[in-house]
C-alpha cells in the first residue's frame, strides 16, 4: 500500500476510539456492514496489484453508486496518477480493475488528509 494509506490506517488504529479490522471476504457483505455500522472499506492497490484487485464494472462502480446514494464517498485512492471518484472511471475492458476506498465523509476525510500531507491533490468532500 502507498504511504498515505498506511498513514491513514495508523490514524484509524491509534485514535481516541481505535478502529478494529473486519474482513468478511465478500465485498457486498463488507459494504453492507459499513453502511449499517460505519467505518471504512479499503481495498487499495499494492505492489502486486498496481491496478487494484476489484473489477470496476461489477464490483467497484455498482457499490460506489450505493455508497454515494447513501451519503458516503467512493474513491479510488491514488490511481492512474490522481485521487478520484470510482463513478468517474471509464472502464476500458470488461474485466478492468480499480482500487476501492469507500465510507462516510469523516473517514474518507482522514484518508484524503493523508494524501494532502503527501502533496497529492484530492477532490473536495
């Protein structure tokens, strides 16, 4: 994971009310849990999967639509040189992939602050 993501994870785990990690293994179940109880869903790009691991067309974009309709934010993190919205991606292949960071504005704000501290431009919340 890139340094801003690592810094955001440290902020989540070291805060006044530390977050604990949960991973059901099903994106739908994990997003459902995030919608019900709050928190953040992260599946960022890494050195092995530089384009991310989740498929845009039938994982990333549909879940991004649900998250944003519920008042949350669906970001790609740093992907193709910029931080952007998942819903602004233009798939170039049926199985194209993208990194995913989804959650409420407060939690996404922490991730965006980490990117800002690293000198990366981020969208407004």
